[in-house]
C-alpha cells in the first residue's frame, strides 16, 4: 500500500539539524563542538503536500548547556 505522506524520520532529522545549526551558531567563545544530550519529539500528524519548513529557537542558552525547540 503506497501513501503520499512524509515519513516521521524525515521530520525528526530536519528538526535535529535545525537545532544543531542553531546550537553551533551560539556556542561559547572557544568552543569547537557540542554533544546532543536528548532529542524528544511529539508527532501530531504528517505533511501530505506543500513545503516543510523548520525554525529552531533557544529555550536556554547557557555556557555549558543549550536547549532548543524546533517547530
């Protein structure tokens, strides 16, 4: 059975990538990388047509930890 829906892993990868780039852009001076501690997703539906966009914003930007939300 073939359905025209976007696979959830695609959405999760986009959110993870958006949050990662946002984190890189706000690393403390002298930092050369980061490690993801947790990735949590809540799926309410899927995209069946149109364009998928994602924006990551900061919930917390500390010296040693950062928390991002991707929508």
